[in-house]
C-alpha cells in the first residue's frame, strides 16, 4: 500500500498543522485573561484535544515525508 502523500496533500497537511497550532496557542493565551472557570475548563479541554490532534497529524506527516 502506497503511503506517500501527493505534494498538494503534504501542503494541506502542513497548513492544517499550522492552523491547529495557532488555535492551540490562542486558547492557551485566552485562559490567562479569562475569569469564567467553566470557560477556562472548556478552553483547557480544547488545548488538550488540539495537542492530540497535532501529534497525530505530525506523525502522519513525518511518516509520509520519510517515505518519499
């Protein structure tokens, strides 16, 4: 089974990783100025999910890059 990404797929994966990283940073920074504990918990949940998503995307992206 071929696991290489096409060039446009590599670029799109890279763009998604960048987007998820920006979202992660924004949620983390907003926690510092938020006074609502429920909202802080929701943002922390988003941070943790974003970390998982980014790690999964990175492992997929790195694996596809190594095969090329």
